[in-house]
C-alpha cells in the first residue's frame, strides 16, 4: 500500500454463507481470511471480486439474457457477487454494493423466499420509533441481539445509535461477530486489526463511539477447521456460544450484553434444523436460561429494485412514510414482522428508503443519519489515469487506523465527496 498524505480541516435467510462471508469465500478463490480476522487489502480484494463476477460489464449483459441463461450465469458467480457487494461497501460505493447485491439476491431467488414468509397485517399496525421501542424492551432483558446485512453500512449507523442508548441504561459488554477473538477489553483506538468488517468506515465509527462510551469489548466468533460445511457451521455456533459464556457470563452472570451479529445468528429456534444447527441466540437461551431480545433489520430496507425487495416493505413505506427507523406494533401489544419464521425474532426494524444520493455523489443518509458533512477530495490526490481509492483519517490516527471514509475516484470523472465528521484530517490513497 502506498500512501500520500495531506491535511485539511472541516466543520459540522437462507442460513448459509451470507452470515460468514470471508471464511466461505476461500472456495471462490477470493479471500483467505475469516470474518473476525485482520484488515483487508481493499483494492486487491475488490479487483478479485470484479474479475470473478465479471463486473461491471456483466451487469448490463444480464439484463439482456433469457431467464434460464441469466440464472446459469448468476449461479456460477453468486459467491463472487457476494464478495463484490461487500468490497464495494467497504470502499464507500453504496450504489455499487446495492447493484451487486441485487444480482446476488436474484441468484438466490429471494422473492420465492418472501412468498413463503410470514404475512404482515399493516392495516391494524402502528409505527413506533425503533430506538425508543428497543430500549424500552431492553430494560427487561439481559441480552440484546441485533443483526445486520454485511454490505449495508447504514445498518451500522443504527447499531451505533442503539449502542449509545443501551449504554445509558446499564448495558456494559459489546460482543460482535466482526471482532477478532483477541480484541482488547477496553481498546484505546479503532484499528485495522480489530476485524475484517471493522475496516468499513461506518463500522469504524460505531466502534469509535463505543470506545468513547466505555463499553467492554468481547470477540467471540469461532472458526472451526477441517469439518464439512454443515458441520463447520454447527460447530461455529457452538464455539461462539461457549466463548461468550466463558468470556462474559461465567465471570459476570448478570452482565447486560449487546451482541451485534450477521443475519440469522440472531434468530431463535425451538429445535435444531435438519443439520443439527442451532443459532448462537438459541444456544445462549438454552445454556443461560435467559431469553435474548432478538431484533431483525436485514429484510425491511430499500434495495433500489423491486425485484429483490420484500413486497410488504413498499406497502409499509406507503402506509407509514417513516422518516426514521420504526417497528410496527400490533393491537395486542406485540410487534409485526415479515420475512422471518414466527417466534424467531422479537422485533423487526423498518428502515426508511435510504437509496437517495446527494449532489456530492454519496448517499443522503450519510448526512441525515450519520451526521457527516461533504468535503471535496484534495486535488493533489486525484489520479491522472486509472482509479484510486482515496481514504480520510483523523490527523492523529496511527498507521493502522480504520479510515473515516473512502471513495473510489476515476481519472476524467467527477470525484465523489468524502463524508467526514468535524475535525482535522490527513488523506491518503491505496494503490
């Protein structure tokens, strides 16, 4: 990695490999690290994902193919598309991540899954601010588990806001799937070695806020070696639950814990599935005798394409037109959900449509939800040819710091703005 620096100041499911992205992509020849391992080489991994998926040229081609031919192409490239959406997300390309994710979701036929899911009775439901509702319910629970889609950074913005509120009511341990097992209990700064996904700027901001708020950090994810895929996934959950019990609950049985996980790890089950798999949420409930508050946020958000959105999502947006994330209350006092197995989650977050981009070329939610301000890429960092991944850091960040933001800039094209908090910065680029 070659870095050039300058300074400037600015003001004000199917339960499958989705939940464990980096480990599974070894088979696709894209990556050889686990989700709880060290920092990515952004451009190298992005290049590999683009090559394996055929992006960006294959996307225009897919629209012209007959359904059977398109399905064959997507099936062959599904793993590469999954990696592509994650690497585009890490590199600050929200629209590019959404585009890759759309094709990936078509490949796994999400619409047929939606058709088998729980119906949502919108007519009798009322919308309530999601943060307020979760915090109210969390006061009567010991463990709160929130999931995310790994390629959707604004899920992490919501997680950061929730963490801030949970800390105020006495929650003390932040346990995340993304953290390396040896993450310090009380880290001083956010750095590249805390975990793969922590290198995404919004995840980095989440962790920075948690450090300021005095959370105790716990890494628990388990990466069993040598077993067959189904057995490996079963052992992963068992090992994760064991690590959580040993690292938190054996020492502090009454500890209040906020867990942040990917996809179906947050879902609760009555019995194991046909492969003997139980989620870490289920295992903790069984082993501790404590029912976690499980919250789902990976279905009800805008994808930018009706082909992969849950059909009840748009209906909910039209009925309630929320400006902030909401949950839906039923007349009986429970919470309405769709896309999930009954009883697997206690609440479901409905995010407003966050697909809009501003004139600076970046998602509007980065200003309205994350509180960031646009700043032009320094002119001396613009590439004369090819493309360059521009990165921004706090001026006093160390060499292993997670970037505050990143944008891909191509020679001869308008450069998207960097989106930054107040402060003094140094800038660099990855080659």
